[in-house]
C-alpha cells in the first residue's frame, strides 16, 4: 500500500512541476495588466505580478492532486470496497502548516508590507490638486495656480502630484485606473493620494486615463467620470494661464450673480 | 388557515401602528402624514401581528397568560404553510423558500447582464439599474446566509447528532416565519422610491435617498433577528442534544461547521442591526451619526457594517466547507483526512474573522496606521483555510472516488474555492487592493467564494440529501448535465470579470467605456448560458420529487446517522435514542461502527453491550446494495 502510494505521489509531483512550469511560463509571457502611467502604479503592478508568480505553485498543487485523484482513483460504478483509512500523521500535518504559514507570512512581508512602505514614502509635491466629488461630477482646483475645472484634469508629466480629495454630499471614490491609485472622497474629511505621471497621454489614447467614481453614489454613479490629460510642463503652464482666465471670468460671473441676488 | 390569520393580524397591527403614529404626530403639532415614520411604526406592529397570527399566539403566547396552548400540528402539505415545530418541516420551508429566492435573484442577475451587454444605458434607466443591482445583492446575501444553515442545517443537524428535534422548536419556527416579512419589505422597496445603495447601504447616501431605504433597513434588521435566533438554537442544540457517545470528537464535520458559523451569527449580527438602526435614527429622528455637516462621520458606519459583514462571509462559507468535506469523505469511501485538525481550523477562522474587517476600508481614507495590521490578520486567515484543503486532498488520496452528482459538486467546490481564495490575496494585499477595490475584480472574487464555494456546496448538499428529504431519487443523468453545464458556464462567466476589473471596470455601474464592450458582451452571453443550467436543476428536482423512484434508506451507503433511518425519516427521527460508539467516517476500518440503533423504544440501548458487535452502518447499508 505504502509502495503504491509512493508511486502515485511521484506522478503527482511530476504533474505538479509540469503544471507549475507551464503556468509560470504563461504568467511571465502574457501580461494581464493594462498600460501603467504613473510611478506609484508600478509598485502596484510589481505586487500584482509577484502574487501571481507565488500563487501559481499553490494553484497547480491543488489542481494536480485534484485532477490526478479524479482520473486515477475514480471507481467505475458503485465502489465495492472502501479506501485505505489514512490518518493525517503529525509529520504531514506539521509540514503542511509550516509550508502554508511560511508562504502566508512571506506574502505579508513581500509584496505586502514592503509595497505599503514604498507607497507611503512621499516627496514634497510639485503640484497640489484639490478634488471635490459631488453628485455626479468631479471638480478639480489647483490652489497654487488658482485654477478650477470640472471639464478635465490636466497634470504635468514627471511631476509629483498630491491630490487632496473630499466630497460635498455622499461618499465617492477617486480612481484613475492607469495610475492604479484610488482613495475615497468622504464628506467632512480630506483624504490624500500621491501620483507621479510618467508619460503624456489623453483619455482618447488610453481610456483608463480618466478620473472615475468607484463608490456607488446614486443615480449618476455610472456617468461620474472626468478626462485626464498628462502633458509636458510647458503645455501645463499654457493650460494654466488660459484656464485661469476662464476661472476668473467664472468667478466674476458668480460674484455678479451673488450681487444681483442680494 | 394560519396564513390567512397571519395576514389579518398583520393588517390589524399595521393599521394600529399607522394610527398611533399619525395620532402622535397630530398631538405634537406635526404634519399628520410622513411616510417614513408611519411605515416604520406600522411595520413593527404589522410584524407583531403577523407572528401572533401565524401561530405564536396559538402555540406559545397563550402560555404566558396562563391559557391552554393549542398544539395544533398540521399534516400533509398544510404543515409547510403553518407554524410547524418539526425541524424537518422547517428545514424544507427554508430550503424551498431560499432556493426560490435564489432563482428570483438569479433572474435579476440576468437583467443586469442584459444591461451590461453593451456600453450606454441600453435596456433600463440608471435608476432602475441601481435598484435591480441592489436587490440582486441583498437577496443573494440572504440566500447565502440562510440556505445551507436554515435549510440543510435545520433538516440534518438533529439527525446527524441523533436528536429528536432542535433545542427550541418553537423558536425555530419563529426564525423561519420572520422571513416572509423580509421578502415583502424588499419587494416593497420598488414602490417606495427604490433602493439604490447596493446591499452595503453606505451613508450619507442611505441617509438622504428615497424611502425604499427605510424598508430595506427594517427588512435586514428583521432578517438579522431571524439569523441570531437560528444561531442560538443551533449552538444549544449541538451543545446539549447530542446522542449518548456523540462526543465533540465524533461530530460529523458539517455539524462542526454549523456550530462555528452559529457562533458568528449569534455574536456579530447585532452590529449590522446597530448600523442600520443608526441610519434609521438619522433619517427619522434627525440624529447625525453619519451626516458630516452635523458632526457625524460616514466612516463610522463602514467600520460597524464590516464588523458584521466580514464575519458574515464565514457564516456563508463555513457550512460550505463542512458540506464539501462531508460529501468528499462519503464518496471517497475514506475517513475524513485530518478530522481533528479541521474543527480547530474552523474555530481559528471564527476568531480571526472578527479582526479583519477593515481590509474593506483600505481605500476609505481611514488612518494609514490601520493598513498594516489588517493586512496581516487578513492574510493569516489563509493558514486555517489551508487546513480545509489539506483535509479535502488527503481525503481524496488513494480513495475509491464515486463520482455521483453530489461528489462532482463537492470536487468543484475545492477547485472553485481555490481560485476564490487565491484571488482574495490580491485584495488583502494593500498595494494591489488600492487598484482592485470596488472593481469587477472584487465582483469576480466574491462570486468565486460564494457561488463557486458556497453555492456549489449547497448543490452538493441538496443532491446528497435529496433522497433523505423527499424519499425519492433524483435523476443522476440530469444531475450530471446540470453539474457540467453550470460548472463550465460558471467559469466562462466569472474568469473574464477579473480581467474587466483589472482593466478599469468599476463596480455597480450600468454604463462603462466602449473599450470594455467586448468582454462584457462575452460575460453576459456566458451568464445567460449559466442561467439555463438552473432550468435543468429545477426540472430535475421538481419532477423527481413528484415522480422519482422511491429512495431506499441509505442509497449512498454512508455511515452517518441520518442514513440509518427511513427516507424520509419518521417524525420523531429515531425510534429510540441511538448510541454513538465510533467515528462517523470510519470507512475502510474493519469492524468499525458509528452508532448502534435499536428499533424497540422500550430498551435503552446504553446498557446493551452485545448490540455493539453488530456493525449498524454497514449492516443497514447492505440492505440497499
């Protein structure tokens, strides 16, 4: 019995190794992640890839035992005999616990805590953008540049941007898929997220260059999206000056409106 | 008819509650009519009326006033529509009700997938979409919480431990009869402005939306009450009503899993009720728990909500673990591998489940200091969960695998939950979760754990115990058709959802960028095919229940107690209390016996040493072979 068990175990080990090699080859060849456009997003992507590489042997081990058992140990029709009454010897149970604990703790440390530490090291921001979510639109304000827009979010490339995010009515969530960054916009709080765009682009070129609401916020949730445009610094400065005029005009109009009301 | 009486009493209670509220408002100088307070107080009295009418008055409350209690027990079909205390009737009531709700919420999923076939709002409006999606969510959550525990648990746990009934049979009936008001309220949300917050009901949105939110909160609080009472009943039943010899080390693993899940039901559900009541207080009494403008904090709700709702996923999946392991052992013809480790794993999961909730809040803006600790606790849960996989794989190893329909679902559980578990690590890991939170990756992940895990286990259990519950066999051929159809369509539906989420498809949206059109069309078509598999299931089950061949007592030749009595079991379950003398899974152990059953009630079998030489399980099994 022990001899036969060992023969089966060898076959399963072979199947496991084969599946693992094939699986890792697939994972390393085909990249499932969409284009990334921010430094911080690379941390997320690296963690994603590492988890996939580490998870593969676990996946293939269970699949190997499962598939082998179904193919080899199945009985045609009603089984006449019972199987051998195996017990979980302390050695096997102990080895299993050690292996799963080791893997679990490794994953907690890397990419978990290391990735977290990387994302938490913030530089002084080059640009600050205040983001305000309301049902169902985003408003972005550049306090240093004195510019406000609800038409698009324009960012200079390779500059460290800090977003101060809040909401006026209900909980929204700030998500730019190509940056991989997300933070909820909560009424009564200011949450922050840091992004360093690494390449220029527009929503027309990459549909995930958009600031989209990721927290259900009622009727217009599906439509709550703002185009993101990453440009060279010179283009950014040009946009700021033209937008400042528009913002000022808008401000005057509102002041006039307030004046006429009072 | 108790049902008619229940509706009449409910109507009287409702009118009374509405009257009291309107009178109170007029006397305090307010406008007479205000929908939300009137509905809330009206509902509370209607619920009391409903419960008194269905049988609490006749069979219970009269006792409190010193009046004679009417022990009216209905026979035949009528008992399924009455306040019946037999745990087997309550089990069937739960099972049929919740499988029907599962099919209904499945139809809502079909509507969601029709809308998502193409970008743009093509089939329904934004408001209708939010309502359909929210209702699908909450009904399926209720199905996931109650179908295995309330249905299969109620039916089988007393049988599996050798008891005559549960510890509190009237409380059990009460738990079930709290459910119809929940269903009526949830349907009622459609007529009161709808529910558009998803099942999570995050404020401040749920503080300010239409009155349907109030009905939702009342429904979920009522359902929570039912869940708490059910949990209490199971804990006391398992702790006190085990047959002689049925030590904790001989309990079938499904009973262990129900015990572990009940610990959570009894102790965590209050938090959900508290959160929802705080929303009601904000709305009805002008309090400001969650309104930031008045000093409240929206994040408070998220912490309270997930303090229940993360443990709740273990209320859903623990019975799935138990059921799958149960089936794997019986159909591998092998003892459950690592039987003594698995309950330890269950209890470790219960304990850990209470300290992981904030992983739902990694992107909520809560303190950064909380990210590390909650990532650690969450990822540690994979260790006790790993024991379930060790047990499953060790049980299959060198077994004699009997690939019946329940066994196929049990095997699929292992594969599906493996994917559900591994994809959960991406969500426990803070860096990846920042991208994946609130996307279709999460949608795919929890459909892998709950549908791929729990619902596949549920079908394993339904097919496994169908002969016991109905006394008839189902069609094995159509069972296998259902399995392969559902299994293949299921993976075809949900695997691409991971991709969609990674590629920018956020959650709970009716509209999305055109670039995601192809993957969504693919998912929708696969989902429709998956929907078709339940037609096969329903037809097979209904036809077999009515016309199927008679089932023998033990068609699977299993050792556990429920198979040692007739199919379906007599009302008192066992003619005399069985005596348990060994493991429930001693397959392949020569001369091993799980329990000794005597047919003559006069003899107490505890004293009869001679009977133990007769292997009761295998002997009865031989009858059917």
